């Protein structure tokens, strides 16, 4: 049956089903490929243990223990790194001709991009749970309460979801997954390591502080940290929300346009 003969509600249900099918397929791929599982779960756990027990003794956090400073930052870093998976996954699908096969099927055009970003969002939820449990195991004690922790998690997941649309554009523009990964790291590393994720911005050189303090990942880290710990964080939550909305408003259409050209 052609979707043009369906009612608007039926078409919406059809599109939703297609999106969820693609998202399920992408999630299954994560658990069936050992290297992907390492990147998703084991790598952030290693970051926690490394900074907690190797570097933690040399880093002083203002107003709290370093582990309480670290875990919210690791959560932001890991969910932002998840956006790289969006680029790599789409580049692989494009390289294998899978997207062309999807286009030949009677499925919603939006399903490939939406399914990919939603599956990456679900993966980040898993990461959030795992890192939270590991954090409690190494001494993380948030003082903001359950409601504030949930608010911080939602803000962080929204931020990473919006970034995924930008990296979707990179994945569709790259000729293969290796190139997509090479294109993303020069973008992702400066905004994650030159930020307040691992160390206070005040410890950086003055010329770097201007960038580190005002870039979106630092704002997200400050917002998440402030909410989870119950400490003042200024307008970081609103600024992070603004960055997220700006990203989805500008990068979403770019990714959609590139998908139509690439597929």
C-alpha cells in the first residue's frame, strides 16, 4: 500500500515504526561488535579510573573533592564522544550501500537519520547509567538530589543528541568510516580537553581560559556539575540549552540536505 493513500495519523505511525526499526538495528550492532562495545562502555570506565587514581591526586578541585568534580565531566565527555559514533555509523552504512537499499524500501525518508541519532541517544542513556554506578563505586557523592540529577542528565542527553545531527553531516560527507573518524577528532578533541571537564578552567593559561570558559562543552560540564552537586553554576544550564537548540536548528537541516544528496 502506498503511504500517500494513508491518513496523516497512519503515516506518522508508519514513520515512527520505521525510525524505531532503524534505531533497533543500530543498537543491536553495538552489542554484536566487540570493538564498538569497548568504545561505548569500557573506554569511559578507563577514563574514570585513570583520572580518579592516577591524576586525581595532583588536581585540586575548587569547593569539592576531585571525584565529585570529575564524574559529571566524564559523563559530558562520553556523551559528546558518542556523537562521533553517529558520523562513523552513517559513513559505514553509506560505504556499504545500505542507505541506497533503505531508499529502495517503502520506508520513511527520515528513518535513517532519526533512527541513527535516537539509537545513539539510547546508547548514551546506557553510558550514563554505567558511569554513574562506576562513579559511586569510586567515591562520587552528588549533593544536588535525585530531581537535580535527572535534570542534569536530560540536559546532557539533549545536548549530545543535538550534536549528533552535526556529526551526521560529517558522516554523510565522508567517503568511508576511517575518514569520518579522522574528520571528527580535530573537532571533538579541542572542545573536550580544552574545557572544564577534567580540570578547573582557572588553572589554564589566560589566553586559553577565554576559549575554554565560553565554549559549549565547558558550559555543559558546568551546568551538569552544578546540578548534580547542588552548587551555583550561573546561567550555564540556559547557555547549554541555547547551544543545543542552535545546533539542532542549524546542523539538522544541513544533515538532512546532505542525506538527500548522498543517498
